[in-house]
């Protein structure tokens, strides 16, 4: 072998060793970087001798990544459901919570018992009024909290749709950029890392499948086959409402649905193209979970109003008049009214102003009757006892998920809260299972990623190769000097 050939081979070895050390240092520095795929230097032997750097390969386990991405979507959906149901449970309050609806009703029952023992006491009658107002106010506050859950879902949907559109457009751009580098020996793995981060971001919103295409490009499809990116990026559409109140629904045409390239696309229900991830769970939160809780609370409010407008309860009330609880503006509840009065009733329930001194009423009507013209016998506790009895009496529930069953006022509230609590607990458990699976897949992915110990060993080998090639060059240089001296 000639000296010039030896020098050429050693120089190629130096270049390969230097490039390998650079790849190893990049791996180590990005060991914990999201979306990073471990690099491997690809080399081959030159026919005339020496080593050629063919490029840098990005090593990832795509099957494992796909499983992790689907698990991320499950986790995102489970988290959204658990958060919504936990907030609704907190809005209704557990029976041991002093600010819960059940606790307010219990306080009202106690105030009625106390007032019945001293019906002449304005202080105790004022306690009855205050406790009744607290019941109505707590129901209204819970209803407002439920609508806030829907409004937050609406805002989150708009944000996720924006994230989807931005990420999909950027992935399409990266596909074009990656294709333009196809066949190049330059290391453009960073483009793959950027694209992977974007794909992972989308995977938290909707479940997807990543399909390889020629020249390093990819296509993205939802788990049910809707195209997200295949050449061009799809575009999602959503128009958020400025304010959501009870009665506003997607089915009623008031709230916006999701569109894909201008066409309506389902996000909830079996086999929904965009269901299964966080986006689908947010639509469920807005259109199913929160409205069901609202219906349950409306049923509680209706039960209270109807209990106290029973003509047999207060003989002083004219037929069709409102009792102690009203649907607002001293109006009674009419089950045959058109449009129906029950939707949103929990947002309007109030106390009859006839018993409120601050609104021109009189406390003595709690004793003498809401329709009484005079205070009557100050020692008469019959109506107060009747009020107490109607709260404790079993009554057939007319609407809501517990329709047809018999409950006292407090029993109905407790059972309503219990139904929500069971759903919330189940959702929290599902979130825990989904998170555990996602974390396990992430751990497996990390184990197949950058191993810093192995990388350091590889770096040592490159350093030894570099030193050996440098020694060859040094030896050739010495030989050439000797020859020149002859």
C-alpha cells in the first residue's frame, strides 16, 4: 500500500470517528428530550480501502410509539371526563359538606322544627326564611357551576381545534422538507424529531395512526380512518359560543359541532371519527355529561317547588298559586306549560317574596299561610309542622334519572349526588389505569431509546479509532520526512 493511500484511508477513518463522536454526544445531550430518536452512524467500506460515512440513521420503535400514542389519547379522554365529573360532584356537594344542597335542606328542616316550638318568634321564622333562601341559592350556584363546566369545555374544544390545525399544517410542511432531503448524506434527523413532537401533541387530542410514506414522509389517520394528513393537511372547524346557558344544545342547533374540511364530523358516540381522545371527551362534557347533571338538578328543583305548592299543604293559597319555593317571579310550576318550565329550573328557583320582609312580604305568613291576610294566632304551628313534614315525606319523583322512585327531599338530593359520585369515581379509576398504561409504554420507549452507558462505551471506541487513525497519519508523516531527507 502506498503512503498516499495509507494517508487517505486514515483521513477517512478520522472523519468517521469524528462524525461518530458527534452523533454520540448528540444522543447523550438529548437523552431526555421529548420526541428525540437515537442516532446511529451508518458507514460502509470503500472499494479501494478506507471508510465512507453514508449518513445518520434515526432508530425508533414505531410500533411501540404507535401504542403509546393511542394510550395518550385514552389518557387525555379519561382525564377530561374525570375532571368534569369531579367538578360537578363538587358543585352539588357531598352530604357531609356544610355548603352542600343536602346540608342546606337539613338546616332548613332543623329551622322548621325550631320555629314550630316557638311560632310566635320572628327570629325563628327569620331562620326558616334564611335557610330556605340558602337552599334555593345553593341550587342556583350548583346550576351555574355546571354551566361553567360546559363553558370551559367549549373553550378547551376551541383551543384543541386550533392546536390540531396548526400542528397538522406544520407536519405537512415538515413532510415536504424531509422529502427534499431524501438521498442526502446530511443529518436531517432533527426534522423527524420536530415532526414527532407535533404528532405526539395531536395524539393527546385525537387517537391516530401513523403510516410511513416514501422519502421519509408520513400520513396520519384517526383510529377510525379519517384522514388528518396525507399529502395535504386536513382542516378542522369549530365556532365557539360566547356564553352557554341551560337549554343551549348541539342537537337544538345552538351550539357548534366539529367539521373536517368543511363537512360535519362526529366527536361523540360509537365509532365517531374524532372520538376516543380528549377532544371527544370535551364534546361529551359539553353535550352529555353536564346536561345530564343539569337535568338531575332541575328534577331536584322541581320536586321542591311542587312539594310546597300542593293545595293541601297551605289552605290559604288560591288554586294554581306558588308555594314557598317558586320558579321565579312568584310563579308556580306548571307541568303542562309550553314550552316546558323544567329545563333550567335549577337556575331560576327562588323563594316566594310574600314571606320576605326585604321584598315587601311578611314573616308571619310562614305561620299563618302565604295567602293569609292577617297574622292570625301567633301560637299556631300547624303550617310550620306541615312544611317540615312535606320535606321529610316520601314523594314520587316526576322527572330526571330517578323518576318514578319515592324519596324525601333530602333523600332525593343524596341519591342524585351519589349517582354523580359513582360516575366520578369510576372516571378517576379509568384515568388512573390509562395513565399507568401510558407511563409503562413511555418507560418501554425510553428503555429502547438513548442508553447513556452504551453511548459512553461507543464514544470510547470512537476515541480509540480516532487515536489509531491519527497515529497512522503521524507515522506516514514521519516516513515522508525521512524519505525527503534521503
